[in-house]
C-alpha cells in the first residue's frame, strides 16, 4: 500500500505534466507518464537503477516516485518530466536514430564499445538540458546540485561532464559539484560545450565526436564512470521490445568522426578533405575518384556484419540471442531486393443482365423505381406493394486467376559455408530474398537447411510463417556434406496432380553431387529420388551452385570424384537448370532476377514444368 506522501507526490507530478509538455511546444502530445509508487511496479515496467526512463517502442515515460522522494527531487517535477519528454522529441527521438547514434559512438570507442550506451545517454542529456535551461528557464542546474553527492569520487568522466554544463550555463567552476579540473580537462570541457551548441541541430553527426572527446578519460577511468552514471541512465533499456530498422547499413560518414580538437567546424580552421583540392575560383574539387561500392551494396552503402548488428541492438536494450539477431538482420537486408506486392488486376468489362423485379419501399433510392413495370402492374402508386425495382446481375469475367508458385528451398550449411550468425552469408541472404518474395506473391515456402544426411532442420512443411522460415535459413551446422535425400523423397511422396506447383531449388557448391551419387536409406538411387521429386513438384528445379568458370570443361566421366560430370548429367538428362556463380555475392543478383521472373507475375499463373524440365 502506497504511503500518503507518495500519493500526494503523484498528484503533484501529474498536475505538472501539461507544463512539461509546453516546454517543448503547445502542440506536443504524449500520453501521461507512468508514475510508479512501488519498486516492484517500476521493475515490472522495465525501470531499474535510475529514477526515470523512456521506452521508444511505445513513447512511454516511467518514473519511480519512491526513488524521486529518496533523492529529494520531488519539487522538480517539471524539470524531470520535461527532460524525459526531450528524449522523445529531440534526442534520440526514435529507435532508428538511437541505433544510428550508438553505431557512431561504438566506432569512436575502440575496445570500449560497451560504454557507448552510457555516453549516448550523457550526450543526449547535454543537448536536452541545455535547451531547457536556456529556452524554458527550468532549474536544471539545481537538479544537478541536488544530486551532486552521487558524483563524489566519480573520476574524470563525471568531472568533465559536469564541467561542460558549467561552461554552457556560465556557472563558476565547481559550482555543480564536479570537482577540480586541470588544464587538459578544462580544454576538453570547452570543446564539449562548443560541440553541444554547434551540433544541436545535427546531433547524430556530433555523437561520434563526443565519444572521441571522452575516450581518453574513459580509458583512464571506465570503472568509476560506469558506476557514477548508473543512476542517471534513463535510456538504458530504451529500445527493449522494439522493432528497429535502419541499423544494418553503415552511414557514409560513420567511420570519420574526428576528435573535436581536429574538427574544423568546431575550431574554425579551414580544412580541405583528403582527396580534394582548392580550385582557382575557391571552390573545392576532387582530385581522385571515389571508390565505387560493390553492386550488392551500391544502393545503401556498406553493410555491417551480423555480429556488429547484434552489438548495436543489445546496446539499445534489446535482449536477443545470436539467432534472433540473425533473423532480423537478413530480413532487413533482404527487404530492398524483394519484389513489389502483387497488384490487383483490372477486372474484365462486364455487361449488366436484368434478372427480375422486386418490391420498392420507402427508404430505398428513389431512382431505382422501374416506373414502366410499376404502372403495368397497377395504376395506383403504393410503396411496398405496387412499386417495383429491377434487379441486375453481371456477366462472368474472362480473365484467369493467378496461381501462386510455391518454393521448396534446400540450403547447404556444411563446413565450407559461412556461419550466418557471425559473418554475412550470401546463401542466407539470397534465401531470404527468394522466400520473402514468394510469400509476397501469395505462395508457400518450405526450407531445409542441411549438412549431413541426418544433420538438417526444416520448416513444418510448406508454410507462410516468415519468422520460422528465417529461423531455419539462419541456422548453422558446419559439418560434412551429404544431401538429405529422404527429405526430398518424403516431400513429394504423397503429392497429387491437383496440388499447386512448387519449384525445387538447391543452393550449394559441387557438394550438390551427393544428391545424385548416393542412395537413400531404402536403397533408392538419388537420381531416381530427384527425378520423381522434380516431376511431381510441377514447377521446375534449379541448382544454384558456386562453381569455377571452367566447370563445364571438366572431364565428362561420371564418378564420385568428378562432381562436375554429375551436375552436367542432372542438367542435360533430368532437366535441372544449373545457375553457376563465381562468388557467393552473385547470389543476391540471381535471387532478385529469379524472384522477378517467377513470383512477380500478377496477371497469369506461373508456367508449369513439362516432363520434369525446369526453367531458370
């Protein structure tokens, strides 16, 4: 049961909420804060360690009033609430910008990337508090004086951080309780204050510079800094439960954040970027061409590795396993390459067909009365009795309905393949593009990830569960190579001619020869199993293989030591289409083109394979 003082404190803070909103704009709209009277309630909302926090997934503000009372902050309702509102409307404002800021700071903190969330919190607090102190005349300086005891013996980071406030607000040195500063700290404090003012409207660009400024002090005093800032960290779990977008691709200037002392924007010194020179008219011109990104990443820039992406998500407060991170990573990387959602085809023109008469009554549209037929029935006009209206039908349209194509995908996960949860796997990326495009077109997908005969995981048959499909695609075995023939046999054993056509696709290297050169557990030849499956699938088959350019010129004698001859026989005699790629990166372009040809057709049904022969 909450005490009477806490109940009174809650009423006061709720009454202060409109004024806190007005500090930003009279048009600012957020739901009322969650003012927790008990510790367990605050913990249930995700608040731990601090007295307030934000949640970016639902734009919520959570305050632990018991902690507020214990820290003697009860009289600063407007200041605290306006500060938390600032995290939603100014910095970081959105989960995407929060992730972008963390990514930049991690680049500027080599070996100390784990401290990026703390520095991001300090940086955004500086931006918000400086604006509120100067523009809204709030008592932010008094809040820091009230909490000065928490910064005692906190080390260089805390001292520098507090001194930046004193410089920003023209306060005497040490008035906020940050402790004594030497010449080095004093210089960095002035640089930090200038950075906050200069990059106030472009805080993402300034975030990496702020991290570079604090890096040497963090190296000398990381332990004390983390302990001192724990009670202030109101964005620690800001991203928990969110669905982030925009963190897979690096930004163009993410790696180029200089120390503020070397930033010409802050120092006022003229600087010409590397690779450029001053033209006679004073303009800057480039002296050497900019390196061109690979075709895969040309649209968005260089992509991060999955483990880097996971570090950023976890630093934002998302609690995810490596496998869950990989699912999000490949889903986001595949999205720009997917086919467009199917369009609704224009219906065939139809002619109206008169079908009969029915009574017309009061309340129905007046223009629907068939006056000729009504007067033929009776010269007396009586609604509901003698007035009638014509009923109409339409002739049937002639355009055929589109039949979605299902996809049966087998992805190699043997020791020669990369682990998609650590490094970029273009097999997983291409698989994601193919599967998600098939789902967009209305088809179903079955995915089998395989390494050895009994080393495989698969979706529960053909399904439309996006998460389950990506979960299978992003798994990893790393063992020997042996295609699971029984999976192929069982998939098509009971298939009926009336079932929807499915396209069988295998992504592998020359290890795909084990699909044909071995027998299943019943003694049936792989050639027989594959031929039957291809014929019953009805949608053709494709072998997408990483092969050397000269693979077709290899000797023709089929034997287990000559996989190229086996692949050629599968193509020439059984009708498998073989698409060879010289590098794994080329799988992305193949997946795009295949999806466009086979899944993006919204006017006619996909062609059905003839006699087991598939098309690319």
